[in-house]
DNA sequence: ATGAAAGCGCTAACAT
DNA sequence: ATGTTAGCGCTTTCAT
């Protein structure tokens, strides 16, 4: 920058002002400065800038597992939304442990990120959250609702899970099994509540023999499925609690030679990227990934810039979409499922591409 | 930091030295400093640190599409590998355009990242690459080989694609179709060369009527498939050039009511996360994601730290893994495919989990 | 409209 | 073994 100033024959502060447009500069000087910048290939040093302005235009993203499609989609969407506003994204994997989460947060804090997006791990997250609060760095919690002192954004779980159950019940199923997620996650608990709600609304009783924990992962879900199927009165339909568990369920059913939906019906929470090519195609609740991402980023930016800023923390639950296909037992172009609180759409009217199926591998 | 120094009754430089262990400090003073740090909850400001040391311990990652499973897996693995060495990762999506790539690189440069990992877009990347070179920031190119002035890491494409073709040929197929990727990507070109090599080795001639471009995405791949199937002499087996195109092929086959592998055999480049639950399960080349990631990070760190540093740029091509399942037409526990240059393994001996199927959605 | 100078929070000589 | 001091490359008063 000193170099540029010298070449243009102006003071450093003038260079700064033409770069940032922070005060009027005569056309002549501006021209000379711009020229000098061009010649030298000068690129402002944001580190130095940050030191004085004490903002970094950095958003820290702490996720438990970047291998998870849902989180990845959210990260990708946030990165884009953020960059439109001049923010870059720093990634930190919490490795699904309380310690890893604390490390990740500290790393971000010491880099002085302007804001943090955090998908809290299961476990005692109080210390980290307290820390975040005392450091006063704007933070929004994503996916899992963990602490009402923070802004939180996630999918609406109860009604949508209920709608899955009600759909199966309307199809005549009375023994509907449920494969739930990891204990201690709000998503898990809410989806179970949705399951019970759906049963209730359908006039069906709750039977704990029809519920097992798939611990949010494929392999345990496969085991959980085995448990349910080996009951004296096994379920005739299954509700899977998330994308990975659906994989486990599918694998388990295949090994047992059971066909969906002839031998057993299957519906799931989370749409799967490849759901369209499964045979039969999966009836599922799709999460509003893009909306979650943009809600998070907008909220965060409001908090960071202080504009409209304060206000009490808010929890936003975005509705999922009931994607009606055939794994529930309905015919390929069958009638719409029994209407209820969920917005419905049939895949024949192509989805506003939730997954951009593009590019190279 | 001044606060900490005051509380501990020492000079700021002493605080710095206990924090960084950069010079011996008496146990007494160290104790007092540590105590003061504890009391104040002091967190070193890496921004200020970076300004003087002129390193940020930041790695910039420029990817064309974070929605792509393969890239995501690599990013996740790099993030972990990097953080083990004290580096954080800044993400930048090039939005698959030359302009987007340039913007992304500039953003990273202006943040003074210590190194960059770049998956070059298709198109004229020369300007960006020249820029990178002149800025002298250590850079490694990933996946697509674009410029030999840089370190490059990717999968070996030719031999592995050839092995796919040879396998089909050995099964008796003589009309083997190929759905290729986007023009201008080295992966696309190499896989086509592999296809031709496989044909040649199998004593089969090249017929351009059996080759079509799926432009690296699902929808165009589905069209490309249609093209091939409508030929007077359609292929009896298909080789798909990447994961997304496989989705398109699968979708296309389903719409035509063609069954794999009875009506047509299918093998693919890129293993798919859910390949195990497809019916039939997909025979594919799996990319060595973890190895690619750790190779990239190690290389980058060597260049950044200057240790062992200089040396000419090197191109590393890591071998893929032939994952033999049933979509090729082999029986579920069939014999191994005809051996050739590729390492083989049968899924029955469980893979060193390429995809951690864990966590929550 | 422009320049001079102070200072952001650190590290690294340079002293002692 | 510890303290003092001079910057790192910017932004931002405060003068002019």
C-alpha cells in the first residue's frame, strides 16, 4: 500500500479511501491511485484491515459431520449466501464430540470470526454455549435446538413426522414401526413426538415394541430394524428417522429378501439425493435446505451488523416437504396423500431442484 | 494481552512467550501468567499475530461444487488433516465459472491464506493460475490436472477405466457404451482414453456411435443414454463416467423399463454412497478420497513450511479401487473379475469405510 | 479534498 | 531470564 501511495504520489490514507470509497477523492488522484494499483497488482491486506476495524467478515461454521449430506447442503448454501454479502466461511469439524466442539469454537474465536453457525453435538454443550455467550459473538444454532438463549433455525419435525405416520395409517397400516435417532438430539425427540402424535390422530395406540433406536446411523438402524421385525407382531410399515438410518433399513430389508412396499411399507424423514432412482422410489420428508441456509445467514448478518440487531433470540422452524412417491405403497401416479398440515407435492411436478445434480467427480 | 501482562505483573512479551513457548520463562512467572490468562479468559488474537508473522495458518479451498459428494468428502478429510497441523480451512465456491474462480481466489489471497487447494473449473484458467504463481502462494491442484507448473493430486483414470471396460468385455460384451463427462476436464479426457485402451486390450474396435457426452451431470447423461439406446445397434453394456451421470443413467433405464444387469449391464466411475443398497448393487471404481486428501494436505504443508520445500512440482495419481458387485452381470458372490493392473476387493470383505455413515440429518 | 500521525494486538529483535 | 521498543499494513481521527 505504501508502494501504491508512493507511485501515485499521494498519502496512504488517500489510497485507503479510494479503495474503500470512504471519502470523496478528486477524479485526478483517484485515477492515479487506480493506475498504481493496476501496475503493482496490489491486493489489500484484510488481516491488517481486520486488526484496526476489528471485524473479519468471516463466518465460522461448526458441524458435527461434514459427511452428512444434509449438513453439507446447508454449508454449501450458506457459503454462497454469505459470500454474496462479502463474508467468507471458515469450516470446523466438531468430530461429534464435546471436546472437538470446544476446540473448534476456540479456534474460530481466536480467529475473531464475526459470527458462528453451530450444529450442537449431543452431550453437555453448556460450557461451549456459555463461552459463546460471554464472548458475545453472534451465534445461530442450526438443526438441533439446544438452548433458547440463542437464535435457532431448523426444520419443523413434529407435524411432518406425524404426517408420515398418518399417511401410513390412512393406507390401512395399524402396526407402524419407528426407527429413531441418537438420544439427546432435539431432532430425535421431536420426531418421536411426531410419531406419537401421528398415531394418536389416527386412533392408533403407542406400542413401544414398535420403536427402536437406530442411533442416527446406518448400521445401528439395520440392527434396530432386525429387532422390530423379529417381534411376535412385527410392523407392516416403517418410519425411518433420518437419511442414514434409511440406508440401514434398506440394506436390512434387502438382506431379508423383503420387498418394499409389497412386504413392508417404508417412509422416511429426510429426502435422499438418489431417492428418485431407488426402486421403489422413497416417500419422504425433504428438508428445506436452501431456506434453512438463507434464514441462518440472514439472521446472522442482522446480528453481526447490529442493524435491527438486538431483539430477543428467535427459534425458526421451517416446514419440510412431504414428497409422495411409491415406497409407502401408493401407485406411481396415485392420488395425493390425505391432506393435513403439511404442504404436499407430487414428484411428477419437478421439485425446485433441492439437489443440484451437477459437475464432476 | 496488556491486561494479562498487568495482572501478572510482567511485560507483554513475557506473556507472548509463555503462550507460544518461544523462550524459557521462569516457573514462577509462567504460573502467574497462566493464572492471569485463566482469570481473564484471554484468547490470543490470531489476527494481530498474523499481521506480524505474516502467516495465517489458513488453507483456502476452492471447489466448483460443494454439492458433489466426491469433493465434499475430500474437503471433510482435508479439514481434519489440516486441523491436526493447526490449520483452519476457508471455503470458497467457484460456482463452476472462470469468473467465480477468480473471485474466490482473490478473496483468499486478500485474506492471506498460507496455501490454496484448487479444483480448477473447465475453461480458461490460465489467468488465475498465473496470478497464483506470481503471488507465490503454495497451491495444489486437485482432481483435474490443468497445469504442470503446480503440484497436482488426483485419481488415476486411464487404467481404472480400462479395467471397467475389460471386465465387461470378459463377460462377453462387444458393444460397450460410454457416457463421458464435460469437455475440457482432464478427468473426462483420461477416462475416455481409458475406455479406448480397455477396448483395445480386449480386441474390440472403437465405435463413436457408442460414445456420448453426459456433460458430467445427471440430466444430460440421461439424454446421452437415450441417444445410445436408440442407435440401430445399441450397446449391451454401459460405462458411466462419474457419479452424477450414473444417477441419470439409472433414471433413464428405469423410465425405459430396462433392468440391470438383465437387459443391460452397467459399471461406473465413482462409487456412490448408497451403492450398497441399489438393486442390483453397482460395480464401480471408488476414488481414494482419504488418500487424496492427506496427500494434498501433506504436500501443501511441506510447501508452506518450506521444509524439504522447494523441489519441482509433482503430479500424483492415486489408484482407484475396483469394487466388484452385481450391476455388471456377475452373480452376488461371483468370482473375482479378470485380474489386471487394478487392485480388487470384493465388498463381502467390508471396505475400510470410505463413507462414514454416521450422524444426524 | 488531502496529508500526518496515532494505534489496532501482537512478535521479535535488541537490550540488560 | 526478563523488559523495552519497533514495527506488521492498514483505518481513522485530527489538522490543514
